[in-house]
């Protein structure tokens, strides 16, 4: 969590006990806690019992002050973290090092959970002994989700780039989001010309009207499968030439929606071999029938 200079000053004063007196400290803490809405700021005693609860905490957690003051801060933790002893470990770390900082799962009043970045600072008396803690929190769920999505997409991208088949990632609208190097070799398009364009530009014009329906059915089923089983599929290069293809589709779920990975393979050589094999078999059958007649 990014902490501005004003918050740094607050932390320093709370940690060092440099207020003019107990009344000054209490008034200062109360005014800061109540005024802040950007961050959740909570003060507890050394046992973790909540004593102060600001507007930011109300916004983030959904509790009014009279619902939480006097209760242990453990009610804000996920049950698994409570069972693992995380609340106590956070307080021990803040007491030992002056500050504990990390990312934890939090619970709102309505039972929903979110990812929070928390800084817990020990409040000390003039002798340096901990008398309580100040917790500053912010919701980083979106940032965590984006980081996870980026990680998945980066891994997927590395797989795409090393794949021998031409591969594209397509969004729900049918627009190309990523394409690997093999796409350029197979279709003759620079990748920059494909990104954000409909994937239908890679198939012959006569099939383009029907293709969105095929995509919709795949998204409804959400499973890995070959496209157009038992059908002869064709791709179209940038120069307009056509060639037979085999396509495999895989779903890729992200927080921004369902994406589709399409692997495209040129089967010209295989079909030529199959044709030659079929012709050879026909010749053998003809020779066998002629032998029998003889």
C-alpha cells in the first residue's frame, strides 16, 4: 500500500510516543482516524480489541463504529487465517519490528471477502512498551486480480510463441487479442495487422457469415475440442490463397471474460499424402481385380 508523507508522520509519532500528553495523543489519533476516508484506519489495544474506527473503515468493511468497538479485530479476518493464528502473528511482528506489512484476506459485514494491503504499527508508551496497534488498510482486490491475469497471460504467451502451430487468442467479440510468430508465417499477415481485427479475416469470404455462430456455440460449451469435426476447413492467406486447415479450440477464463485459444495447422501435406495413399489403394484394388479375372 502506498503511504503518503502525512501518514508516515502519523506512523512515526504513534510509534515513538512523541505526543504532548495522553489527551493530546487521543485527540490527535481520533481526529486523524475520523478525517481519513481513503484508507481504513483502526486502533486497537495490545490484545487486538478495537477502540477506534474511522470513516474509511466504515466504507471498506461496512460496520458502524458501535458494531465493532470493543470487539476483537479477528472478526475482520478470514476464518482460515484466524485458525492459522495470523492475527496474533501480525501483532507479534508489529511489536517486535515496529511494523507488520502484508496482503491478507479480509471479511466485510455482509460476508464478502476482499484482498487488503495492511500496515500494522505498534503504538508505544514513553518507555517504548506496546500499548496497542494502528492498522491502515486498502482494498487491492483489483490490483491482485490484474496481476494474476497478467501472470496467466504471460505464461500463455510464452507457450504461444514456442508453439509450432499458428495460434491466436480471441475475445468474446471474435477479435484477435494475441497472435504468435507462426501466424505470420502461415497467413502472411504481420501480427500488428491482426490485433483488434475480427478472426474471420483468416477464413475465406464464403464462410465468414456462419463463423460467428460457430464461435457462440463453442463459448456456450466451454470445453477443449476440434473445430468443424468431420468437415473440411480452409484458411485464407493475406494474398487471397486458400489452404486446408485443422483447428483446435480451448477456453481461457479471465476476470475480463472468456477468451478462446485457437491452434491452426496447415494440413496441405497430410491431405496430399492421404490422397496419394487413396489413389495407390485404388490402383492396387484394380490390379488385384485384373489378376483375378486373368
